[in-house]
């Protein structure tokens, strides 16, 4: 299997073949792996004198370097993203909700049990038991409706917990060819 120094492949088994090493962030001996050191430098760790770092692909996906029209620009060796995200209100797009409420004399109307046929405005009262009752509430005249500030009506929502933010994955063994390989010629 001819491979280039520094070539990364995914393998469908639980080990890296001979001359290959896991892409798990391990440090290799600079003296023993000079070809890899020449290709990678210290981009993925190591001090560049006694050690050289391999990329750490544990739990990550691989993306191409550079950018395309309308795509994010990715630089060599950078990582981004998060497995879990907590959404906060500042992340929501700006929007409004129309809310109307009763004011004046109509605001003090009371409900009475609906003993007749259903009328124009019905409500279902749930008292916490299985005894749900239908109540008739007289319709409110249009003049009795009044816009209200949404800030006074906004209930608290959510629990502040993070949610999983991960695309479907298929874990494989990501390995880099570190010895007994072909030197990659730059065109």
C-alpha cells in the first residue's frame, strides 16, 4: 500500500497498520520521524526540536482547507464547533408577537357553567383532575380590546440546558502514514 508521508486515511478496523499512527494528538520523537516533522512542523503540537505532534481527530470531522462561495474559510490545523450548545435569547432573531387583552368593564367578566348549547366563545377549565368543564364566556366587543406591551406577558421558557449539536457520525480509525512512505512532491 503506497502512501505519502503525512497522508491520513480512515480505516474500518480498530488499529493502524504498520508505519501508520493514530491521529489522536500524540507526540512522536522528532529524531525518529524527521520526514513527518518536515511536513507538519509544529502545526499540531510538539516543540519542533524533540517532539512532533500528530493531529487529534478524536470526535472531530475533517473539512477541506480554504473556502468556497458562501462557505466558511478554514485555515490549516484549526478546530471549530461544539458538541453541545446552550441557546440564549440573544441568539433568537428579532421578532414580535401581537397580543391583545381586555381592559375596562369587560376585564372583570366571570365565567359561568355552560348548561346550554355551545355559544360563540367557549373555554375549557381543567381543575387538575379528570373533571374538565366547559364554560361559556361572553364575547368581548372590539372596542374592549387593547394592545399591551409584550414584555409584561412574556413567560419564562426553557431550562437553560445545553442540547446536542452534532451531526450523525460513523467513527473509524484515522491514521497518518509516518514512516516507510513516498515523499509528497509539491507541484
